[in-house]
C-alpha cells in the first residue's frame, strides 16, 4: 500500500469526505391518521387510516395523505430560496431543509415493507442512512423490530418521534409511546417514553454545552424548544452510557424528564423526541388542521431538528480502523 493510498483512506474514514446520507420517511404506521400529516409530500389524499385498519386502504371514505415514494416536483429543483410549500406535507419544511443541506429524502409508502437485508425490497433499510418515524401508530411486528435493531447496530440511524399519551390516532388501541416502548423494551438503547401529557410550553432547560450535537450544530444554536402536548422521556445510562438528554421539561434536570434525548447504539445512532408538534410546518393535507411548530417564534424547533438530523446522518468514524490506518501511515513515513 502506498503512502498516498493510506492518506486517502484516512481522509475518507475520518469523515473529511462523506457521501450524502439518504433519509427514508416512514408511512406504513398510520402516520397520516386523524388530524396528523406526518409526510414530506403527498400528491393524493385518498387513504383511510383512521379506523384501526392497519397501514391503510384506498377507496370509499379515504381522505388522508397517500405519500408516494419519491416527492414531486423533483428534489433537483430545490434551491436555497425554495419554500417548504414546494412539497405538500406537514413535514415538507423538514424535507426541503434536508435537501438544501445536501441530503436525499424519500418515503416508504403505506403499503411498503420495513426490512433490513432483504435484497428483493427496493426500499430495504440497507439502502438508507436515517430512518424517520414521526408518531407511528401501529406496533412493529417481530420481524420489523429485528430489522430496525440490526439496521442501527450496523451503522444506521433512527429518528424516533412520539406524542403525548393517549394520542391513538387510528383507533387500534396503541399510540406512538406504546409503539416505541414496545420496540425499545427489548433493547439496551437506554431510552423510553413516559406516556404522560405535558401542557403546551417552552422548554425550561436546554443543554447549553457546545459539545451537545443536538443543541449546537450546523443547523444553528438552540436556546429554546417549544412543544404542544407531548410525552417526557427517560434515559437509563446504566443500560447505555451514551444516552444523554439535550432538552428537559423542567428547570430541574433529571434522567426522567427529558423532551429530547439521543444515544449511540452499536455502530449507529438514535434520537428521541417526545412531541410531534415541533415537526409540523402548518401546511399539507387540506383535510387536516395543521399548526406551524417548525417556525414557532417561541422556540428554535427547526434548528434543533436539523441538528439532530445531520448528527444522525454522520456517525462517528470507525476508531479501530482509523488507528490501524494511522499506524500504517506512520510506518510508511518512517520508511520514506
């Protein structure tokens, strides 16, 4: 191996040169049910997902967003001045912002499959870097839990967004906190949702340390976080020493009153947010009443979400491999 090749490998694995991450937004867990529209773009609004009928059906009585896999118009038309209304969905501001930051986005439609390592699935999680589930309302199957866990363990990232307890939008007996806790209980990720219902407010405490990647990042510095009826989060550092809190619900910070938490797990990363309202941009399904939490003047919600997204998109380099390559470079330098 030449000295030039070693240096090139060091640069690549250190993250100096990174490929753009792929964000996949889920729509298989009734994320469009009731007065919610957790999609980046939908050209049709003919889905029925409000009567406990699983991921949805099309036809008579359906009026919820039915997002397609690829948003239209094409992401290639987005510039620095493009409005979030370029796409139609309550998460369009998030999607457009990701594209502006150099990321690629797509959607797993309501009839798609959550798999990892399935070569016959064109939208298998192995093709993506970050999987986003904003307020899933249907429990994961055993195979889906395995897919999600292996995805993260092998370097993928998971954005977990819930809502307050009792927010069962599709009337199947489970809300987003139930869905997430059912998945998390079988892991050592060290994060769980408390399933309570916080009153609408501005967060009382933010991690102000510059080392916190969620409150300090390329998306901007976060000084406040505005939520509207969400669930608090508990972290358990005894299960996962990397689990940390970025935003607390009260001035007295504890491991059981988080609003935003994050952790590394295996080779991947996870972020958990207890409320979906900050992600809503106020536009989308004309059949829903939506609210602009993304740009709410009471908080830096958009900044926090982008910081979290980009942190998830850029996992730490492989320390062991960096050490090995650095050793090789040092030996070559001595020989030269």
